[in-house]
């Protein structure tokens, strides 16, 4: 049985006081960590403060990192720094990173390797653009992104990653893939992992759905066979909405 993982991606939102108030409130009301992994991914400057106050049942994640441990890379965040700060998760390859900062599949792969070297659990984002969906290229796109992101990993390493399927046309648009559409693509991603690394690994890997997830649709999404969690954007900024989504079983 794969443990559900509900993660909020705050993107470039919240200053320190807002973030701390959120974490103090939410950490008291999320499910036990034995039942659900609940994660908040915040801006890098907030991470250490939030880790200190995350409580027993909440974990803090980063939204990005570089693939080198140190060096002349002005403005980047080292995986060594994240590990030292006590961060547990890191989002890698989000579509906004690919679009605005021109990250490639090769960059994503390097970051995944670096994350695992430093005891960070990568949340690897894959997903297609609207025109790719309309041209029936969804499977081709997510297969390429998944295979290249995991290139060079061992079976044991692949068991310790999370894949987030985020159709780009549904991120922040209010448009959501139906639960059936999301489950179909998550199931296809699982079949790619099974082909590359074996069915046992695929059965253990957790696959999230992301794309305009909110308290009204999360329960239906989480009821699907191949959806093990959600990566939530805008709706994760409201602590009360996030508490509801973390406790989706009670909705």
C-alpha cells in the first residue's frame, strides 16, 4: 500500500510571518505522518525557519535546487544547503522552471541524482502542453520526461522518488483534467517505470496529480487507482483549504 503524499507548492508567495503563521496552524491539524505525508514547499529563504517549526506531522520541501554541491553559481541553491537545513523534499523540473528558466530533461536528471546523493526526496514534475494534449502526444511527452529524468538511477533509488503528473494546461488555469484522465496518464507513467525498472518498483513508486487541485476535487482524484497524492498550487496558500485537502479522507 503506497502512502499518500499531499504537497503544497507555494511558488513565489508568503513572507516569513505569513509562512510561520501558516505552519503553526496547519501542523496541528494534518493527519499523522504514519498515514499521510504532508509537505509544504516554500521559497528557499524560508526553509530553515519552517523546518524548525514543522511539528511531527508536517515536512518542508524546496521548490528547486542546483545539481552541483558548490561553486561559482550565483543565485542558485545547493543540495548541501538543503540537506543541512533539514529539508526533506525538493520539487524538480516543474513546468515553470522548464518554461521560464529553460531547464532541460538533462538538467532535471542531474538534479535528481544530486537530490538523492543528499538524502532529499525528489518530486519530479512531468506534463504536456495543451497543444500536445490536443495532438494526442501526452503519452509520448510524459514517457520522454520520465525516462530521461530517471536515467542512470538504480531500482532502489527509483523507489525513493515521487513523480508529479502536472498537465501544463491545467496549472493555475482553473481547468482540471478529469479524475479519469489524470488516472489514465498516471497509470501510463507507472507502466513506463515498470518497463524500465520492473513491476515491483512501479508498484512502490508514488505518483501525484497536480493542476488546479482544490478541496472540491481532491477526494475524487485521490480515489483513483494510480493517483497516490496531489501537488497543489494556489489552493495550498490558504491554510484552511490545505487542512481540508490533507484530510481528504474526511471530506
